[in-house]
C-alpha cells in the first residue's frame, strides 16, 4: 500500500490513491470482493503497474478502500456527558450504516461466502469498536453508569438495529427510531 507519509497533500499520489480507493469502493458496492487489479485499473484509470507497485495484494486494495470509506466519519463523540455522547453516536452510526456503500458491504458479510473479506473488514473495524467502547469507559470513569454496564453489550445493542434496518428493510432508521434507541440506551445504563 502506498505510504501516507510519502504522499503530498493534494499531490498526484494522493489523487491516485483516492481514484483507486473509490474504484475499489465502487466494485465492493456492486458486490465484487475480488478487487482484481485489472478491474481496479480500468475503473480508476490508473495503470496496472502503479496498482501492483502501490497495492501488491487484494488485501492492500481492500484496506485502502475501507480507510477511504470510513475516514473520519466514525470518530466517536467526547462531550464529557454520557447522554450527549450516546445521542451523537447513535445519529452518527445511523447515518453511516445507511450509506449505500456500507449497506452493500454488510450484505456481502451477511452472506458469509467470503471469509477472507469478512476477516479483513472486522480487522479494519476493530480500532473503531475500541474507540466506541472508550466512550462507555469514559462515562463509567465519570460515574455516570451503573456498575453492571458492559461496554461490549452497549456497543452491540447500539450497532445491531442501526445496521439491520438499512440491510433488511432497505431504508434509513427514522429520526424517531434513532431517538428511541438513544433513550433506551441511556435509560438502561445511567446510574440512578
């Protein structure tokens, strides 16, 4: 994969990186998890030689696509208040999981036919899940949560409906659903 340190912001290598990442995202959105260099080259209008040189493996292409797709869109909130953080995180994730690219990627994973792809995606998302767990742990450290609150349970409870509504019902969660989910999480976790 091309070193981000070697890239000049706004330079040719950055432009090429974005073209290749977008081509990979487009292919993934169409359900193509193979990310063949010839297909990526054609879609991105970047030479195969450049693709092979900068992204020598399919895993490197996938990593680039995932980095471009998630970017800073999933930086967790840190307002210093549990209820505010939950509400902000629920809104952020509702928007993200409704993105057509994310819906397509989740559909690929739900099919269970591409274990290497699934593993790569889960590896990419591991630091994001850690960051979301930290939101819970910060609230615990501030004394805002009751003792029985488990960060993993909170994250799974938060993510599951926001991921499933777009995937199964082919729509974004409504504002009312988002608010009710946030309210449910706050009510179930806040120290009384």
